[in-house]
């Protein structure tokens, strides 16, 4: 069932090189085959990038051979039947297939690595408690479905997902990672998981190297596009989910009417519905492409350019958020951030952002002050860059490896 991507010579070479290393870490990378560029994908990507910068022997376990970005030598295909790509209207068959796969995989993991890390916690992962004899850290990103006012049917979809960490952490060797202490407190209170079994592993964020050089062609190309095609010179960047779009549009409306601030809000994101967003903007009498530019899904390259070139970034996290990666990404390229002081934002962004009460008037005033006060904007830019260093992949990976060393010695 297991198939090596590297040849035998490479395996032996890696083994000799890593003989003195304390840990052999197994990274379960199913997320890279299933979730595309979601928040969980980006979280996993950052952690993996940091681990690759360490001197740890790392083996990446995948559902398919498509994950080639990191060019790792130690890659294992966990199944040859493309489990992650099973297409079915229900979740039953894919989950059943993963469950069966994991039963076998857990036995192999015992022989190949010292500790297992998973950037997600799913229903099939419960199968690991049957055969896995080594420590494991699995991840729960938030309790969105439990604490949000949603339909009962929607909540039912998440019942087993939230049962999984409760079952897994019953094992002495399995621990639960969460991105913030904010989520940790919710997990302890709502799921009843002991505090000592819950570990804080923040998201790791680092901009691509080319984005720091403003003379690179990649930046100039996209910036010229915004200026020539849309006539936009200064703008507020908003990169988030569709549910936060009405609030963002209302804030731009307030800036226009109450503060007479002429600027453009650029809205982008994988889940943004352009048609719905355009209707919302029209209902507020906002002019498309002038007051609001709706881009929807954009490439990674364009995302970083837009973040870098923005006058400021609007971060609207809620009390159901798990972490809030976009705000930290903006800070990492020196863009001032204005954020709603709710959920995990204070814990994650700290004094690197201008935090305002989650109230329309307070948020609009904060946006206006940051947009018009150059000294405030420059101060936030500097503090944001410093704050973002705390979440560099190498630093987060070092924290994770320290915890792994501790739990393997239990």
C-alpha cells in the first residue's frame, strides 16, 4: 500500500545523514490533495515549510503524487487508489476508504517515524487509535459550527468532526493542536478535552522572497494592471470569506458618506461570490470598480502583490474565527492593518495592528485615521513587520519540534 517516491540510494543517503537526529517526523499531507488553497491548506503549508528548514528527518505522507511544490526527497504515497479524490455526494464512502487506509498506514507509521503530525482532524483519523503506538499531534482549527447561529443540518455535519478529537485524545499518546489560546479555551470548555492535552501551534506565515523587492517584474506587472485597467492608485485590501463582505461594504459606505474619504475597497478571496457581492454593493449605492472592486479568487502571486501595494488592510475576524491568517500576511509585507477587536485578533495581531471595537462607527473611524494619518500608518507598518516575525515558519516549527520531543519522552 505504501509507495516510495524516492529511490533506494536516496533513502539510504538520507538515513545516514539523519542517524544522529533525535526525531523522525511523519507529516500527514492529505490536506494538500483535498482542500486546495483553503485556510487549512495554508496552515499546513506554513508548518511544513518550517519543518523543512529544520534538521529533522521528515517524511511527507500523501494521498497522491501531485504534491511536488516542496521538492522533498522523503515523500511516501500513502495509497495508490487516490482516496482523497473519491467523488461521491455523501461523505460516507470517502470517510470509509480513509478509515481503512489509516488502519494500515498507522502500522507502517510505527516502523517509519517516531512521531506523527497532522494539520487537520477528521472522522477517519479515529482509526489511528487502533494500531498507532507512537505519539501523534492532530489539529482542530476552530469550533465554528458549534458556536455560530447556523441551521441544525449544518451543525449535524460537524458532529463527528468534533467527536473525533474527543475520542483521539483519550489515548495517552495523542494530543490536539489548536492555532490560538482563544480556540484552546473553547475546546476545553465545549468539548471537555483536558487542558494538558491541547497544544497551541500558531499558523506560520512568511511572504515569498520576491515580494520584498519592489523592483521585481512580478510586482510591477500586477501594480500596473491595477493602475491602468482600473485606475486605482490607493486602495483598502479585504481578503476574507463571503460572510464578512456585507460588513466591509457598509464600512466603505460610511467612509464615503460620513468621512468623505475617496478610496477603493478591493475584495478578493476563494469563496467570494462576485454576483452576490455586486448586488450588495449596488444596494448601498456603491459604484463598482470605483468604490468597490470585486476580484473573487486570485492567484497567490497577485494576492501578495495586492497585499504589499495596499494603503491598508481590513481584517474582519469574528468570535468564531480560529486564527485569521490574512491579517498576519498583510503585516508580514509591511501593510498597516485595521482589525476588529474580537475572536483571536488581539492574541494574534497584538499591537501590530490598529484594533477597534467590532462596531461600525469605531471601525470606520479606525480606517479613516489609518488612511489619513501617515505617521500612524508608518508606525503600524513597522510594528506589524516586527509582530509577523513571531510567526515565521522556522520559529513555529521549532516550537512544534520541542513539543514533539517532550511527548515522545513521556
